[in-house]
């Protein structure tokens, strides 16, 4: 075995900021820790970097030319669990809440101490690794376990233990697929349902709750005592994969 064969693969970080000085400062500081750093000045450069290879974590400024950091985070989170830490000069509680609501894993206000950034990165990477270990495992048939039933992504339906089809509406499938891609993560109603223009918050909440109730009847052993799709008070819902999934 060669001396390099057992070396761990470096963690790849992508730094998205339109100020080269800040990107350079972060790269210099984190590069000494053994991270591989990719520099991106905006969303288009980030997309190109992601096309060339996946990231283990993205550090992203909120204010960027063109597509802003919050919009990029929302877009990425719709299709990828890649950890995201938002970096911004804003420090109001509203900005923090918005950043976390669109799917960011953490939020750091500029100017920041590099020691704190290192600690935040390590914490987010640890959480991501723990989450990955608890991902619902696809069966040999490509189904995702939801207790006694399985989500069939290709057929857009549920299947029971015998393989019989339990039909889903397009909205029900979309919601279950979102849960399947984000196990053990609290999802707000905004993330679970994309309302039509003009739909108010109260109507959106009601639509989500009704859809959740329908899904529970198809998934839970007892819909009145849900254990797979659980309610998180004042936050949303969470999919908890059963430990006995085959």
C-alpha cells in the first residue's frame, strides 16, 4: 500500500462572496486546516463549481450580485442536503430567521472571528455526518421506507409490504419526497408547500395541515398518534424514519 492510500479525502468548502478580499481571508485561514477551498463570486460561479464536483459545505454571503444568497440557498436546498452557512453583515433577528427558514444550517454575522467560523464549520459538518448515518435506506427495489409502506419515487406512489400501490396526488408525492430527502430535519410549512400567488399564510398553513392529515392516514399505524411524520410545535413537521425499516 502506498503512503497516500490511507489519507482521508479533504473536506471541500465553497466560499461564495463577491469580495475577493473576504474570500482570500477565509481561504487562507481555512486552508491551513486542511480544507480544500473553491472560490465563487456569485451564484453562477457556484453552479459551475458544483457541476465540477460536490461540496461538503458552502459558506455563502447573503448579498451577492444577481441572485442573492437566500435565493441560492432556497434553490439548492430543494434538491440537495449540502450544508450551508450564511455569512452577512446584517444582524437582525428577522434576517437570521429568514436565512434558517430557506434551509441554511447556520448563520454568522460579519465581521467574525476565524476561530468562531472554524467551530461553526466543525459543528455543521458533525451534524451533517450524523444526519447522513440516519438517512432512510432504499430497498433493493429503489423504494424509501416510511414504516409499513414505501415511497416509490419512479412510480410516484406508495407501496404496501406486498407491493400493492397506494396512490398519491402530485402534491402528496411532492411532500413525501421532501420528507424523504430531509429525514430528522424540521421542515417549515413554507418549505413543504409552494402556494399559488396571492395565497395568504393562514391558507397555506391550512393546506399543509390538511395534506399532512391525509398522508398520515396512508402512512401511520394510528393517524391519531403519529410517530413517522411528527408535529413540531410552532415550527413545522419532521420525518422520523422508523428504526425497524427493512
